[in-house]
């Protein structure tokens, strides 16, 4: 690979790593120090944030260093390469699965508001987290046991699983169960939330808290739809090139163009910088359609209705988190451009 491309690759990795570290640290600090956000499912968001932060502190700097100072790489059988590949696969899998389950949690809160508290309990959250990390650990361990193989990828400047045809079975199982299924699940849930939001925007609704009821404008639902569509586009943009390159190399036996492979690797690692934004944005979701409406007669009489359930319907805390995160990122980008 040409030196100019290697320098550009390293620069992009540095920018993505800094963005990921700052974004995930800010998200984790806000979640940990804001008591209103300490829900039973907080562990799902923490799992995703910690995975992305660890990925930004380990794999991304490793790729930037190799592209500049050691482009020839490391022996594939060495302990450093095997350990680097194990960490990369472990954190990559745990991150995408934690984000998927956090999306399922939000989907349940929106579409099954009345039974949300009974569906998502602390015990079930810990069960999901245990399953996610067990699955990730098993996938990362299999290449060390001979099911698959960790090798040094020169276009990626990273140690990762081998995508050669002889390891087609492991790659296919990991790709389908570890990557494609979570992405398909998230995009499907986002699409259904958009459908619900547009339906509610046409029908209109009222939201109730413990004191009074108020009308939710249709623009709130439409803005939420834009957020969900943007989130889906970001997911597909980061992961589709990676999936395409991996499947092409696995089933054809040919190597992709070096620039194409490098771009795919950078995009998939950059997803760790997008995930905090996705986490914040998905919290600004359309209000649940399962709230109690106000009749015209009750509006005229000025009567106040109680909530449909005992759960307070509010996302103000996470909206504040999203606004804080966006402001922080905007300042960071401005400072970076000025330098």
C-alpha cells in the first residue's frame, strides 16, 4: 500500500479513536452520575459503551501504529497477534449485540409501554448481558482452538480472523449470528418505530403525567422518524462494506483491493464512535401510543386524567444527554478544524 494511503489511514484511525474515546467517556459519565438514568436496563448501555471504549483504546491505536511504523505486520502465530485478534473479535461482537439489546429495550418501552416494567426486569437484563458476553467470548475463543484462525491482515494493519475459504464455516456462522442478525434486527425495529410514529402523527394523541395531560404535536413524531432513519443509515454505512469484503474474500478466495479493505476496516471501527450518538438519539423516540387519550368533553370541562399506568412518561433526561453529547461533539470538531 502506498505511503500516502497509509498516512491517511492512520490519520482517520486517530480521529475515529479520539471521537470514540470522548463520546463513550461522556456517555458513561452522564449515565453513571445521573441518578434518573439508573434504570434496570442501564447495564445494556454500559456494556455497549465499555466495549466501544475498550475497542478505541486497544484496537484502533494498534491499527494506526502499524500503518505508520510497522506495515509489514506481525507473525500470525505470535502471542501478540493472537491476543490482538481475540480482543478485536470479542469487543466487536459484544458491542453490536449490546447495542441490539438496548434497541430491543427501547422498542419494548415504546410499543409495550403498559407491560414494559414487567417485561424488562433487572434479573432479565443480567441474563441478557450474560448471554451476550458468553456468546462473544465463545466466538473469540474458537479461532484459538482451531475453529477459524487469527492472522495479520496487511490491508487492515490489524490481527483479525482469517477470511480464507478453508475457514468458511466459522466465518459464515460468525457473520450471520454475530453481525448480520443484530443489524437486521435493529433496522427492522427502527422501521417499525418509524411506522408507529407516522401513524401516530396522522392520528394525534395526548400524553399524561401525574399532574395533567398535554397534546403531542405531530412534528415530534416526524422528528423521531428522521432520527430512526438516520440511525439505520449510519449502521448500514459502517457495516455493509465490512460484511461485503469479508464474504467476498471468504467465498471467492481472492483478496479485495487494499484500499477497499482499509476503508471497510476503518468504517467498522468508526462505528464505535457512532454508537454513543446512536444510543442518545434512540432515546428521543416517539412517545408511546398506549397512553390514555382525552375526550373533547373532558377538555371542555378542564378535567385532568391520571396516567394509564404508574410509569412516568418522560424522556427529558436522555434528551438532555443527547443534547449534551451533540454539543460536545460539535465543539470537538470545531476545535479540530481550527487546528
